[in-house]
C-alpha cells in the first residue's frame, strides 16, 4: 500500500509576506491524515520561515533544487547540508524547468541524486518528455533514459528515499493535462522499468506522482489510476483552496 503524496512546487512565486500568508491559510484549511503526505516547496529564501511556521503541522518543506557538491566556490548555489540543517530534508531534482533553462543534464542530475542519497534526503525526481518527443512516439524511450542515466547507478536501498514525478513538459503550466489514461500508461511503464532493474517488490513500493496542470477539477480522476500515487502541483498549489481540494481528491 503506497501512501499518496501531494506536493506543491511554488517555483519562483511568493515573497516572504506572501509565503507566510499562504502557509497560514494552508494550516487553517488542510485536514491532514495518514492517507496523504503533504509537501510544499517554497523558494530557497523562504524555506527557514516555512519550516518554523510548520513545526507544529504535518506538512513537510522541500527545496526546489540543490547543488551536488558538499560546499565550495559555487556562487549562488545551495548544498544538501545547508538544507538539512534548517530542517529541509526533501528536494525536488530534475524538474524540466531546471533541465531546460539551467542546462541540468542527466550527468549533473546523477550527481545530485547521489548526494541526496548520501545525505538522507527525500528526492522527488522529475522525468518527462517534450511535446515533440511524444509526437515522434519517443516518450517511453526518453523517460526510460532519464531514469537510467540519473538514478540506475543507485543501490536498491536508495529508493526508500526516492519518489518519481512524471511531468510531461507539454502539460506544465499549459492547462493541457495528460489524460488519466496517458498518465496511467506512463506510470505503469515507469514501474515496469524499475521492476526490470530492481525487481518487482521495489517497483511496487516506489511512489510515482503525476505533474502538469493538475487542478481541483481533474485531480480525482488522475489520482484514481492504479499507478498514480499523487501529484506534483505547480499553479494550483499557490491557492490554498485549490491545493486543499487537490489534497482532498487524493484521499478519496
Ligand atoms: P503546473 O501544475 O502549473 O502545470 O506545474 C506543474 C509542475 O511543473 C510542478 O512541478
């Protein structure tokens, strides 16, 4: 039995005052239970405040990125220890926006995934194809290679702290969600790919989230698919009411 996860990726949204407001709103409406784990990923500068505000509430705080080095001359970067020591033990890695705008390659992501494992962080690892890949019928191959190149050198035990997020690039921020069938088809493929590499028990235990224009109106149907274990939510996670409705959809 895989517990569902609903994670909000706030991207480059919300100043400190806005972060405080949104977290307080979330605390007042979200009814957490053991059916769903809730995670939010505010910007780096607001992580400490988010951790403080949530010390008495079961929402975890995640970073949207981190560097693979322990420390050093990497201007503008943030390390795993910096995150862990402020109480942030979860990190989103390989988001398509990081891959597209900040040139994150599979090789870089492999190093980041290794660091997350070494430092005991929960790694929400994103994969997903572009529209042209899907049109060309290459989506399975692309996703398989993203998994293989960045994660498949990790040992089995690393997967206790890995969640896969399937986010088709063409569905992110476009309002064009993958159909529940398209999501299920890819999630099943990801699970089979994991099974071939690590065995069925491990594949069966790994949680696979769907991301890309998830909204209160479509969340329930997407989450009802057998291989969809929750969602990674962008735009709709910035409104407390919508995010809460998506969390509620994951409970049913
Ligand atoms: P949207 O929900 O805004 O499409 O974003 C999805 C996403 O990129 C989450 O990481």
